C-alpha cells in the first residue's frame, strides 16, 4: 500500500514534465515557421461625394509586401482606371479603349515581374463603353523587387509601386497606416481639383 502514493507521485511528475515540455516544443515550431501570407488593400482613384472632382491615384501609391503576399485593388470612383504591370522593356502604350488587351483582365493572378498583367477597366459603375467594369483586382507577388504599375487611361500621371521583399521580412506599415496614407493622398489630390 505504501507504494501506491509513490506511484501516484511518479505519475504526476511525469505528467508535469510532459505538460511543461509540450507547449515549449509547440511554441518553438510555431515561431520557427513562416508567417501566413497577407493581403494588402489599395484603392484605385477617388472622388468627391458629388463625383464632380476625381483623384487620379493609387491610394496609397506605394506598398511594401513580402513575397507570397497579395495586393487587392478596389475601384473607388466612377472614373475608369486600370492596374497595369508592363513586361520588362515594354513602353507604356497610348490608351486605346477598343483594345481588349488594355480594357479586359490579362495575365495570371501570380506576378513575378516578367509578364504583362492588367486588371482591365475598373470603376464603381458602368461608364461610356465600359458596361461591366471590374470592382476589384488581385495579384499575388512571388518574386522580390520593386514593381511599378500604371493606369493605362491616365498614363504616367497615375502610377504606383509594389515593393516586394523576401518572405518573413518585418512589415514597415500596417493596413491602417496604408489607409491613412491613402486618405491623405486622396484629400490632397481632391483639394487641387
């Protein structure tokens, strides 16, 4: 009978050691793994409530992401825009509203900086000949680098850059920071008319 309390203490000691070790092991493996990819939001254009004045810009114009992250662009005005990444060495074309390679979505949803990718026309409502504009456009970035993109409708006056760093790099800004920057850029553009 005296051996049962000893056995209980031994079992409790083993259980305690296991209970203390499991969180340490699980915590180590969880922190050693890469963070889940993020999705970052950028607004395309802006306008006053009466739609009388438009902001020609990607809001914000620069975002820093990690390889594997996705950027989601959302139309924010009735003014037509595109989100267009050119293939290296390609000149920015003049906008042709009848060219489907400019007005409809082109390319893969994965972007490595080597090919043409285009959202097609984006707007919050049908306008002119663009009866079915896209509301959103998404690209997942697979390669590091700085990738400049354009609105084909508004050419060089409306550009943005996605800065892609290695997966696991600490982010310099939060989505709230980007929202604040985008709001400031939109207000400045709308104020100039």
